[in-house]
């Protein structure tokens, strides 16, 4: 018998999730990739499911690509997985035509049983609740809530909540695409010739400007990467561009951050670090990559 783990049986978590989602809907300043991460977190907590992900159609609706996935037990975010829909015709038909896809026994449900060998069984998924992401009345993707463990029922509140989450995703995607189309191109600052080698504080200022340019590149590549109907090859290249830009930001930060004892104002008066009584160098923080940051609070 399916377990009843409805969102309304855990009202504090569901209420908190509703509050977070409402705040996200009113925060146009939050970048879309971050919105998707927070939405997946809030939905997974509210429905008490192991996995919540946003998937978009790509390659002429022949495949689904995950643009944001949250695994609740691991607290981990990821993206990039693809499902070739031509291998799952019944599932493709179901998600393209149904207003909602609640499957309590996903491994035996005719609409999702095709996914058993390649997706459901390897991940331990027993039940799914897939809500369509709609743009102009057309399905462009899904918000997938996946329960690991014994099969469970999806209550009316669960289903209503899942549809509301998908509506928020669709609204924020539309707003982000509008910003992408209308955003002015940033103008590079004028290049000022230096009479001699740049001083450390000038290098730091230039590095800050370069980080701003890289942040602009990252914001646009992330927005393009979640565009519906994007060919898989383009999506993969955008992932590589994003990764390269993130590495560049980390390198610039590592080069521009002043070392302990340096004079950040002029760089003309270097101060030696105090000697360690044991004759050892003082410990330093070697994580200068900038790749390990906590998500900002919701």
C-alpha cells in the first residue's frame, strides 16, 4: 500500500516552502539559475521527496535536459543529465498531453514503466509527480518530483503545490528571457596607458573590472543554457563556456588578492610576515579557487 507522505501532513515545511517561493516570485534581481536551485530545494522540502529537478525539452522535443536538480539527502545540486525521449514513447506522450503526471507506482505505471531500467531502478525512484512548465500554452519542460523508497500517494495538496511550482518556474523563465533580449551590451572601460609597470592596487582594480565582465558572460550563458528547444550540442558547449569563465574568475581572484603583509595601496612597502617561533611558515588558506561557496540565503 502506498505511503501517504503528503505536503499537508508536514505543514511547517510546506508553509516555509510557500513563503520562499512567494519571495522568489517577487525577486527579479535573483539570477534565474539561482532561482531554479532555490525552487528545487523548497519543493523537495515541502513534498519531502529525495529529488526535485527542472527539465526542458531540447533538440526539437526529442530529448529532456535537466537544467537544475536538487538531491535532498545529500544537499547537492547538479545539472546536465539528458533523457532521449525517442526511447520512451509512452512517457513522451504522457508528458506532452497530460496537465499533470502523478504516478504513485512509477515502475509499473504504463506511462512511466519504460524508464524502469535506465532511470527509475538505478536511482531507487518509486513515485513521481511531474508538473508541466508551460509557455504560451505549450509544454516546454517539466518540474519533476521524485520519491525514493516505497510507493507513495500524491494528495490534492501535493498536486496543487507541484503545479504552482511549475508556474513560478515558467514565469521566471519568461522574465529572464525578456531581460536577456533587452539588456544593453556593457561598454568596456577606456584603456589608460601606464607610464611604467602597474602597481598592485592598479592590478587589483583591473582584476575587479575583469571579474565584472566575466560575471556578465556567466549570466548570459546561464540564461541561454535554459532556453527551451536548445540543441544538446549547444547546451554542452555552453556548459564548457560557463566552466571556463568560472575558472577564469577564480584565477583572477587568486592573482589580485594581496598576499599577507603586502601593502594594497601602493605595493611599494612590502612587510615580511612575523617569524614563527618554531621556524615554520604561518598556515595559509589554499582554497583560492572561489569554487566552494554556500548558496545565498533565501
